C-alpha cells in the first residue's frame, strides 16, 4: 500500500509539473508595455512567443466603450513597420526597385477619423512573408489584445495586401467565430468552407498580376455566403463622391483624408459591385480601383498591385471600414469550421 501511495503521489507530482510547463509555455513573452491596459494614443511594439506585432490605439479610442479591432497584414517582402506607416518607404525587390510613400496601408489614419476609434494590429511575418501556418500567431495576437483593451468581440476584422490578402482568407474563413469581416487587397486564396456567412470587401485593379486570384477568391465567397442576388453596382467613388475617403495627395508621405469631390483635377473612378441576399444578411463586394501609374510604362502591373497608391486617391481602409459598419455584427459565440487546434486557440485565448 505504501508503494502504491508513493506511485500515486509521484504521478500527481508529474501531472502537476506537466501542467505547470504547459501553463508557462502559454504565457505570452510580451514586453511590459504590451501587458498593461491599453490607453488612447498608445503606439507599441509587442512580442508574443518570440514574434513581433505593432499595436496602435488612436487618440479617439475610448477605453470605457468596446472598440472594434483590425488586423492589418503586410505583403510579401514588406515589413510590418513599413505597412504601419512608421517612416519606412516600401520598395519592391528586384530590378528595377520601385518605391512608394511611407504612410503605409492607411488603417491608422482611418482609425483617427470621426466615428472610427478602432484599434489596429500590424503583425510581422517571418522573413516578411506569410503562410497558412501563421494562423495561430494571428489568433494569439487578437487574444492578447483582448486581454489589455476593451474589444468588441463582434467587431474584429482582418485585412491585408498581396500575401497579406491571402492571409486574410487563410485566417478569416476558418475562424468566423473570431472575425466579422474580411478586406483582402491585391490577391486572394479560395476558401473551401466558412463557419458562417461573413462579409467580404475586395480591392484590386485590372493590370495587377494577381487580379484573377482576387476575382476567384471573391467568387468563392459569393458561393460560400450563399448570395442569391447580384452583382449590381454598390458604389462609385468619383468626382461627385463627397465622403472623406480620398487622399489629397496619395504620393506624399503624409496625405490628408478629404472629400473625393474636393480633389482637382478630378479623380479617376473606382467602381464597386456587390452580391446580396446572402446568409445572415451579409454582402460580398468587389471594387475595381483605378490603378496608380506613378512609375510609368512597363510598371503597370506592379503599380496596380501596390494598390494603396492609386489614381482614385482612394483610401482603401476608409471604404472598407464603412462597409464593415454597414454589415451585421458577427463572431464571439458562433461555431467555426476551424480545426480543433484553431478553435481552442481562438476561443480560449491560449497560445500554440
């Protein structure tokens, strides 16, 4: 009996030790600034399990009210710093190298606008790139931010450009219990299933070498969301559009958001079409943006791909945010079609 008692005690100790190791492994190794309550105006560089993400709370963030959250993913060969607009211009790899202004995606600028006030995560991909295996990292950044900020679980969205657009689908489709909308740009990955219908707004331009992947991915979402009507014109952003969703000068390092109708000479139009009568009342929108042409003949495909700088002067995040606000809330408690590992991570805030 004594031997049996010793064996049981040893087993209990081993299980306790294992549990302690698991618990320790799931403690985010964030810096102290990313473990304390988020405040308006915070602009932080955080680490989570050895990986980096930037976290931005606009001055308009009101910690007493649940805020929306945007995950904003950079493209391949672009850093999170450049994508966040932290002073690094983005230059394409290869020869010739084409460079673009240093204000990044524009999500932070939109966050400061009246009626916005959402928080922005800009995650850093390994070697400035994303794969489907990054799903857990993205889910864990969301879980960590929920610990330190007042986040509305029904208003968490994911966006990204190029390789980051693919990430939007890779993470968003299997985790519709976490995300309430997708805004992929200049590239897409066809989803095979979703936990529930989810709103999607896609941006691309015809000369883009990735244009057809965007079309195919959007068409797949029309089918998965079971949209019964469309496409019809949802919106045309042109010289008559009076909302402040256009940059006064998209090729400066610090453009201002102004009414599109105030720009001279008149902007080239962006035309968005939509599919509707979808499950849950969501919609799927595809916007054909007037591409940028700043680098001249021979560079049309790349200028169209780096779509934040375009001849509509359009701030893509500004239009995406308005679309998200018009859609039904989602996320939080609904089931997801993700694997058990992903479901555990996203629902419990654990780490993998």
